[in-house]
C-alpha cells in the first residue's frame, strides 16, 4: 500500500513538473510571436513612410485601404498600440504590446524600441 502511494506521489510530481514546463514554454512562445508582430508592423510603417513622403500611417487608414484585415492584436488578444511618429526611434513608430498581463505600463510590456 505504501509503495502504491509513493508511486502515485512520484507520478503527481512528474505531472506537475511537466505542466509547469508547458505553461512556461507557452508564455515564452507567445512573447516571441508578439515580438515578431511588432517587428512586422515596424517594417510596414517604414515601407509606408518611404512611399508616402514620410507620412505616418494610421491603423484606421490601413483598415480602410485593406492593408490590414483587422486591428493588430498580440497573442493574448490585446490591441497593439502604434504611435507614429515615435518618440524612441527616429523616423519610426513606437509599437507596444501590453504583454501577458494585458495592462499597459507594466514591466512585462513588449516595446518596439527595446527589441533592437
């Protein structure tokens, strides 16, 4: 009976460790996706400004001309903030994901100027 309890306890510990690793990997994967989304938007802003006399695009403009199908959201479903022209990168845009917690201005935010 004790042996069965020990085996069950060991299996429980192993399952907890696996669940922890999967959860941690999921968060890291989403962070990487958010970084890629931000870099893609940065490139879109750059190309737009090259072809439009340095005029900054707006998300609304991109939605109207079908450049974007919907407002850009991060992997957690939160809207990305795009400020053009940006304060942090000359000639570019400041793009921010509020990160996993969904609250802007916290330490888990993913900010375009910190990716470089």
